């Protein structure tokens, strides 16, 4: 099954697994990782992302922009997994910055 097929939308509908983390298509993991990467260079992106994720957690909702829907149900582990993906992106950006220190970077990074 391809992550980008019509069947991939059905993955989101499944209940949390035994760890409480919802199964999601690869595009969401990639977005969380990318937002983390760019937030290393633009701090405001990271602040907005963290506020957005915590708001979803507090409201016990999940927002799916690609499907244009909002669903009930969220958990600490689900939010943690999204923030973990985000911080992995930040870590990769930090490593890139260490390896290529002369790379032109914006001024508002960490």
C-alpha cells in the first residue's frame, strides 16, 4: 500500500495502537520533521508549531488539513510523537549547521 494512495486516508481512521500513537501517512511525519528543520533557522515557525500541537492536545482534537477535517481524540503519546518528529528535524538542522558553519543562515536562529 502506498502512503499517497486513496487508501492512505483510511490509516488515519484507525484507533490508537497499544502505545496510544495514531497511525499516520508519511506526509505528516515529513511535515513535522521539515517544520523542525526550518524552525532551527526561523524560531517563530517552531514557536507556532509547538503552540499549535499543544492546542490540539488541550482541545483533545486532531486537525487534518489534507483531508479538511477535525476529529475527536488525542493523547499525550500522540502529541509526544509529533513533537519528537519536530525535534528530530531541529537536531538534523543543528548537525547541518555544525558541519557547514559557513552556510548562509538567517539571523533569528537558535
